[in-house]
């Protein structure tokens, strides 16, 4: 019988990470009034998810599934399509950069870069939507540079937290437990 | 290819993306500058252009915030009341004056009376969205949900019946 790329167990894990992204987006509030601050927990979850299911495409599945959930829950201020693509791009961009970097998110530098690129994927989606929809360009100037810096910074922090979480999970024997489950 | 080389490529890619975004933005701004003062939102009174709303001026205004009931997110920015008073003065605004805020890109419009806008309890404010455009938000019942809010505001029209 042809073996499936993701096992049922892995798909369940990815679905749980997707739900966690949406729950974190709804429940976790930071007092920072800065664009992109949600990247702190967002990228942490993506990086951990991509390591727990160490296959190319795992982060994309988390992004796409969380995007579907978020769209149906009506999250975001710019409509369902914008919400879906923003969430999905976080996963797709993370996967692409993980492919380039060789997939080793246990390396702190790699985790930070994945955090930055994944989160920047979300920013680029929103920015492109602004261009396509003809958003008033003058006001974009007020926040564009601040937004880019915010997305990069919080994505990087999310990357560090993801790496710390992976280390803690490894120390706790989580990956040994998963290996048995597989 | 070793890991260091891959990391260097990633950093170069990051710089290229940031450069492209800022470059495209600069080009767009230069194009927009030909039509109107850069970064401005026009304000019309009874169909006549009276002022354009420049982002830098917002820094003079008091910052206010509220937590929206729908998602529990903090919406912060500048009161529409303060913006209008900054450009127009109270003489142009009476209790029955209607203020229409619109977004051509979103095809959305919201009309409020000056009485509603002036009442600070209603929190009719311009919130700066994540991508730097202005979003008109409020706590007025019926205009306190995302679907009703005006994202990417690009015009303010004032009429007095």
C-alpha cells in the first residue's frame, strides 16, 4: 500500500498547532501597541510545529489550516481572503526558508531567520493587498517602516522563543516519546 | 552548501525584500504626489475642497484608546473630533452637521452627525492599521463591529442640512 506523506497522527498534531495559532491570536493579548506584536507567539508555534512534524510542508499545513479557521471565525479587519492568505503565507514562507536553511530549527540562528521570514510573509501579504486594493498610499508612509521593523523584530523574538521551547521539549523527552508513537 | 552560506543568502534575501518594499512604496508616493499633497486625505465641506489631512499633523493630537467588544483588541489613535477641529474650527460644525467618512478602495461609507463625533464617549477615532493606513472605529452601537468600520479611509465629506 502506498504510504501517505503525513501520517494521521502527524496531521492531528498539525491540526492542533493550527488551532493553537488561532486560540493564541484570540486569547493572548500583549500591551504593546506595535504592528506585528502577535508574531511573538505566532512564530513560536510555527517553529515548534515544524520541528515536531519534521517534514517539508508541515508549516504550510499549519498556516493554511489556521487561515481557514481564522477566516470562518471572522478574525482580522480586512476580510476573510486577506485573513486566510496572511495566515497561510506565514506557514508557506516558513517552509520555504526552512528548505533553504536545511530545516534545522534547533539552531538558534536558523530559528530566528525562520521567525523573521515567516512573519514577513504575513506582512507582505497585507502590503500587497494594500497595493491591489488601492489603499491611500500617503498614510502607508506613516506606518510602513515601523511595521516592517515591528514584523522583523517580533518574528525574531518568536523564533528565539520557538528555539527555547524546542530545547525544553527535547530535555523533557518529548521527541523520544514522539519517536515511539511513530 | 554549508550552513553559513545558506544563512548569508537568507540575510541577503531579507535585505532585498525590505529594499523592494521600500522602493515600491517610494515610487508609489512619487506618483501620488502629482495629484495631491503627499500623504493627504481630502476634507470637503458641502462639496468644496477645504483642506487635506496630513499624517504628520496627527502627532499634535491627543492619543486615545478603547478595547473593542468584538475581539477584545485595543484600538488606539486620534479622535475624529480633534482632527476636524484642527482643520476646520467649530464654526463649520453644528450638532446636525453630517460627517461622511469613506474608503474608495473598500467601497465603504459611514455617516455620523457632529453630535455623535463630538461625544468622546463614542470613541470615534482613527486607528492606525498594521499596514499604516487609517481605520475609522467607534463604540457607537451599530458602528462598533469590524464589518461596519471604515478601513483605508481616503475621504471626509461634511454637509450641514
